[in-house]
C-alpha cells in the first residue's frame, strides 16, 4: 500500500489530503469528506477508513 499526502491550493486556501492506494489495481475509490468540526481522525471516520482499506478499497480523505 502506498500512502501519499499533500496540499492542494484552491481559492487561496491550502487543502490537505491523504491518499491510500493499494499495490494491486482497485476498481473502487472511497472519498471521505468530513464536516465542519469533525476531522478524519475522529473515531467514526477513522474506523470507516480502516474497514475500507481492509476491503481493498482505495481511500482519499480530504481534511
């Protein structure tokens, strides 16, 4: 699995993201967009991301 993260600049704002990509080709991508005051490190999304990764689904989460 490859994990990459960076910043995207949009409308003068830096938006951090992390991308979890499996070594094998995957036909599925989950995009996680947390709401205001709830980050991807919060339990509900963190456990969801772990389950998706275990099911061989690539995950992109935007902070």
